[in-house]
């Protein structure tokens, strides 16, 4: 089953949006299989954003992500990687559509509330970076027959 990695960034935690953000993925019908509340160290933040290492915003991004607690999650479901990116919205919240998380709650690219894996391979890399296998719980929600034909 397809899985994606999501993180509520320090701004989302500080603004009290953890419940709201989780609710959107629950409401859609995806399944939560991993969840941690944690303060991120520099090494993990740099590995997570390794692809952006040469970009001008990298240092600021790493110091922001390590500045306060985050909520990291793994969600499961058919098409969850691409669907989560749609639920999250465009990177710049000012361009993100209303109805998306960034479109509804953000105004600045450096405070865009949530991270979501951008592809299936990226999701696999990020899940193994942030979670041990035994921290993920496979379970069958009782609502499944009402979500799937
Ligand atoms: N970012 C930034 N300034 C930029 C571009 C990106 O601060 O000009 C930050 C922003 O927090 C973004 C993250 O870097 O979420 C990763 O950038 P990416 O292009 O991967 O966006 P995402 O996948 O998060 O939509
Ligand atoms: Mg990205």
C-alpha cells in the first residue's frame, strides 16, 4: 500500500493547527500508521532537506525546522502521495488554492506549515529517515468497506 511522509512544521505546531491538519487527512479517508512529536536535530533536518543543500534558503530552512517541535507522520492509502500534495497546496502559500492547508492558513513561503513527500521514492526515503520500521503500525480501519468498492 502506498505511503507518504508528512510533517507539521514548527509554525503549524505553534499556531495550534496540528488537529486541523490531521483532520483533513482523516476526513479524506487516508490511514494514519505512524506519529511522533519531536524536536528535530540539525543532522536530521539537513538530511531531510539534502536536495536543497545548495539553495540560498537552506540555512534558514534548517534553523527554522530545528527551532521548535514538529509532528511527523506516515499516512497510507491509494494515491496518498499525490493526493497529500494537493491537500497541502503550492509551496508558496500566497499562490496556494483556497481549500488547501497552505492556501487556507499561510501567507509566506518560509512559514508554509507542513511538509509532504513529493514522489513515491521520496516518501520511501523520508519514511526510513524519520521512522523505525517498528514505529509504524499496520491496521485495518473498520470504515474501509465504506471508502473502497
Ligand atoms: N523554501 C523557502 N524558500 C524558497 C523555497 C522553499 O523557504 O524559496 C522552503 C519552504 O519551507 C519549502 C521547503 O523550503 O516548503 C522545501 O522546498 P520545496 O521546493 O521542496 O517545497 P515543498 O516540497 O515543501 O512544497
Ligand atoms: Mg519538497
